[in-house]
C-alpha cells in the first residue's frame, strides 16, 4: 500500500491514542469491510512504531550500581532478562 501514512513524527502517546481509537472502531463493528482493512493496516503500523519506541526507550534505561558504602558507583545498561 503506497498511500500508508507516515507516523514517525507522532509521539508515543499520540500513536497509542490513535491505536486505541482504531481498536475501538474495529471492535464496534461499525466500519465497512474496506474501512476495517485500512484501519487494521494503519493499526499494525502504529503498533510497530510503538514497539520500536518502547524498545528504544528500554535501551536507554540505565541501572545505577551502588558501592559497598551505599553510594552510586556507576551505571550499567538495563537488562530486562
């Protein structure tokens, strides 16, 4: 689909709000089949963007290491595992 919107400029919060609106509209059953397909495609793009933004944010999170005296001794990268 060449006419897909560019969501790269949306903030995470705005993308999530739009995604919630799409989900509500799809769940309502009021959209035509063609509109539902378009909405689903848009929602999938928004979902991917939100996942990418969350992964980027997670990569920037740092864990503060404390020394034996309880004072900050440095930082290490976030490890979700």
